[in-house]
C-alpha cells in the first residue's frame, strides 16, 4: 500500500510513554519514539512552544517529527510536556516557570537520554523552546541545537553570545514572515556567534502552518542530524498507523 506522507499520517515506530523526574521533585510526562528496527543514529530532544499560548508536546511540528522521522531518517524523537503543561498524554506536575524553573526540565530530559544511552542528542526548540535551548543547552552533552522560530524574548544577548565559545553546532530556522524575529534582525542579533547557521525560510511563518512548511522544517532538521537520509520521501510504501 502506498500512502502520501502528509498531515496526520503516523509511520511505524516503537513508541513508549515515559516520565521524566526533575531535581525539584516534579514528574513530567512524555513519549519516546524509536525506529521500528535497528538503533537510532541520532536523538531529537524537543522543547515545545510557550505553554501559556497553547504550546505542548503535541504542537504540530514536534508531533510530525515523532510521527515521521523514526521511520524516514532512523532518528529517535523525545517529546515531553514542561512543568504544568497538559496534552493528551497527560499533565506534567508543577506550574509554568517563565523559562527559569524549566532549566530543571531540560536537565531531566537530558538525564533520561543519558540513562537510556540514546546517541547523538540534539536539542530542537520551537519558539519558547528555543529560549530553553539557548539558555541551558550548553550545560549538557549535546551535539548541537536547532532553533525553530526563535523569538529571543527570554534568552539574553549574553546567553546567545556564550555560544560563540562553544564548538557545537547551532542552527536557526528564521521564517521570512515571523511575528517576532525576521531574517534581517536575526542576522544582527546572532552576529555574536560566528559559527551559527541561519536559514532564512522564504514565505515561512512563526507557526510553520501547512504541509510545505512542515516538510521544509523536517528536511532542515534531517540535513543537520542525518543528511544521509535525504531526500525525505513523499510516499510511504507500507501500512501507516493512521492518517
């Protein structure tokens, strides 16, 4: 059976409901998606958009990454709700920490990655999640960070500039029509990090709505993490789980 890969199509993977435990005593709920066969070549630790504006582990780009990339690119995808955030998976303990207390949430996710021996972890933040990646990513054993629509509201100029002294990769996808940070301003505000890769996405918007924008984001992630899996196919030859 051939199925077009788009929208809500979920491709085969090993999926497990997981819990993360923070240093301040909270339990966070999430999901780990692994390739159906073989070991993953890399791991995405995803950080969702602002929970007070509707962001959660099921925000569509992160959900579609988990639905597609284990099968298409042999990549593990970890999603979780930061403190106080609720989704179909459940609600994480605690309450929104304004990007400060969430430092412990990032640490809990990375501790889980280390405990499971998941290879080559990358932080993938979207909007609010990019702030957490910029502020706290350098504290952990990651290969790098991928920023989707970074608003640079909470991450200070000093926290951004600190990445200049770090050899790990920093990639930022900047939508041409973003609500908060567009390519020209992004070039100025990331100028303190000479090795950052800024990808200006023509026609892109902050929420990456539509299949063409979804595919562009997922392709850029795979280009960074496992380029040998490119090009990503548009058709799945086999039974999808749903869609």
